[in-house]
C-alpha cells in the first residue's frame, strides 16, 4: 500500500478524495512536526514514532574498500504497538 492507496481507503469513509488527501497529509505533517521538535508520537494500539541519535562511526566504501567517516545524525524510529504486532502475527 502506498500513499495513494491509503488516501483511497480514507476516501471511502470521509466521502471525497480531496478531504481524504487533506486528512492523510495532516496526519503525516503532524507526526513530522512533532519529530522535528525531538518529541514522540504515541498512537495507542498502533505504535510509537520517536527520534533516535546515531553515533559517528567508521564505515567502508563497498566499491573501493576505503574507510570513510560516517557522521552522527538524528533519525526517526518506529516501534510497533502490541495490537499491531498481534494483528500482523
């Protein structure tokens, strides 16, 4: 399922595709804004989006074998909730 498919599923409930697209984009934007502020978004029964720090490390260029330095960065993480895990199981 991609974003377009998700919009089509939401459109079945809200009526128009335009309203569904606005709703889906609002949810994604809200999650993104919360993560930019280094917060977390917990959706009961679904999971938690949070921000994690990755330390700087040494990697290797797969083409040349040369060692390269990979800088520290902040990345988004998702942890599935109990209900989502059991639904997929």
